[in-house]
């Protein structure tokens, strides 16, 4: 292997089930990698920024090296695990060799050590599960591997001070690059829709394990990605998520954790890509995922993957029309037809992501916003509602936030607003501002009485018979 790279990267490497992910989570200070007693849970490189003594570096968690002979393994996932770990070793400036101190030195530990000796990288051996000082002495068994040994316990947060203090001087000199605000893009969908293949094609690297076996991805893998166009530099964090299955198929705790992590990724994302399989079409599970995106009010792009397999069987126009009927609540999201396999429209997808990102941050000036809404009302007055024939009338509107775009609309009678007219006003806003992919949250408030309540959050007013105990009247 080549000499140590300039990046401030630390990789955690070792055989399966020694606690690499628990160590990773402990060092970065949050639960990013899934930790479970089942071997082989981590299948992709998971990376995150770690900070120690005011110095930052990138920390990488890898899958366990379980099959490391030169003949490889016939199992596709195990083979890819090995390749992922070896790539992380090549990228790293410092390697943390994780072992299980309670299991003692195993033949597989010796094989991992053999590979690490050939890497020409600084190696620190972290003997995990050293829960007590008495257990620390068991670390001497690993000295024969030729690396300095640091007894640690991820579960009890023991020993990491000494380990990290030794790592920092081994990293390349100089401060890490200035951290830039990055757009978080989560790629979600059913298992085997092609999420990992899409990200690999986008970043032009086999960063994520790709397999025909559903459920290959289990962690939500965060991948920093920078794109330079002329003098413009754009920063992204691409989040590959586990396939969201139907609850009846979440047989194991690991699968359940994966689904929970995917849901959290949607909550934390700025823009969500809903990846669908072109040959399958929108299914009930796709609809549930779409509903999850709208519930979290996220910018969205619908990505129809594997179009190379569906092309000629159906037109894009017919496909999109059927999909819109199946998921009308996601009509604000643009649709792009791609093939992660051939690269069709993958680069174009980035441009659409940038458009949606700009839209979720759009600022609608008060004057223009009111002109759009009043013109819409003049063009089509609201219908009369209720027995009294009350007609909804807009007085004033103002934007109060972004991500999602939030607008307060003050009117005479918010309760007189019928759903069809609400939809009409939202469509007029989209048409006027071109807010493709951006959710809009409108709170319709009374221009008199209690302006802090809108029609969705009002509580039922108590009758005089069941009034408040204080006897105070309510407006």
C-alpha cells in the first residue's frame, strides 16, 4: 500500500462482533452505527466527524473482516465487506485495530494483524470490553501482534482518553478544512430499489455495498460529497438508508433498528429522495413511505430507478400519471426517471435536488405574497360555507419560516375555508413561485379574537354547562 494519505481519517478495523460500532458511537458521541450482538450487522463503511481536544477528524466504522484468505469468498456480501474494509484501510491515516479482550487472541485476529502490518499505517490496538482494571491485564496477550495495546470499554466509556490522545499526534499536521454547511439528502425506499447503486453512481465510487439480496444496507450511512462547478462549490451529505419494509417483515431486532434509523434519517434530512423500482411501480409500502415524507414536511424528489428495464413497456407520461393518482399527497414533488446501472439522468438528479433545496429556503416577500393570494381570490372567490353562508376572505399573509415554508394567513373566518379552496390557494402559490418539491405549511388564522389558533389546532370550546372552574368566560 502507499504511504499514509493527507486526510485526517481514522478507521476502526477488526473481525466481526468485537464491538467496533460501539467504539465508533462512543468516540463520535452519538449513536450512528447500529450496535447488536448479531455478527455482521455493519455492512457499509459508516463515517462521521469526531472531535477530541478541539481537533476534528473523520472516523470510519467498517464491517467485520470475517473471510480474509486470498481466495476470497463465494458470498457476495462477505466479499464486499472485505473490499470495504480494505478500502477504509487505504484511506486512513491511522488505524484502530479492534479486538475482544475477553475472547483472547484468536486466529482471525492474527490474520487481520497480518493485513494491517502490510498497510504501512500507524496501528493502535484497542482491546474492547475491558470493563474493569483486572480485565485490563488480559490485553498483554495481544502484544505479540506487534502493536501498542489500549484496553477500552465502549459500554462503560473506559480507556478512550489514552487511545485518542495517542491518535491525534499521528494524524497529518494542519487544521482540518473549515466545516461548511452541507445539504442533507436522504435516499429512502423499499428494499432493493437501488438506493446504494444510485449513490455509488452519483459519487463515482463503490462506497456502498450493492447486492440483489434485499436488506443489504442496515445502517443509515452518511457520505459527505462535494461538487465543484466552475467557482461554485456545493456540499452534500448523502444518507443511504435501510429499505423500509412492511412491519410484518421486520423479523429481527436489527431490522427494526434499521427501519427506526431510516425514519430518523427522514426527520433529519433537508431533501428526501423517494426511490422507486420502475418495474414494480408504486406499491402500498411506497405510499406509506411517501406519507412519512409528507408528515415530516420535507422537500422531496421522486426517483424512478431501473428505467432501462421498463423503457419500451410504458411511457414516462403514463407512468407518472398513474403514480400521481396513487400518491396525490406527494403531487408537489418532481419526478425523474433514472438508471443507476447505466447512469441515465443520475447527474440531472443533482440539478433537481439543488432546485428543491433552493425552494425549501425560498423567501416570499410580504408584498408579493399578498398580491398572489389576493389575485387568486379575485380570480376565484371562495365558496360560501355553512348554514349562514359565510364566505372565507383573506386579509393578510406573511411568511414566518423555511424548511418547510411556513405562512400565516389571516382571514375573517378560517373555519369557513373548505379543503378544495385551501388546495386551490396552495396551487396558486406554487404556480406563482415555482416551488417544485417544497412543502408549504399554511396556518389560517382569525384576524380577530385569538390569532394564535388556526383551524387545525383549535380545541373544542366548552359549553356554558361545562365551562372552566374559574368561571372566566372564553372568547
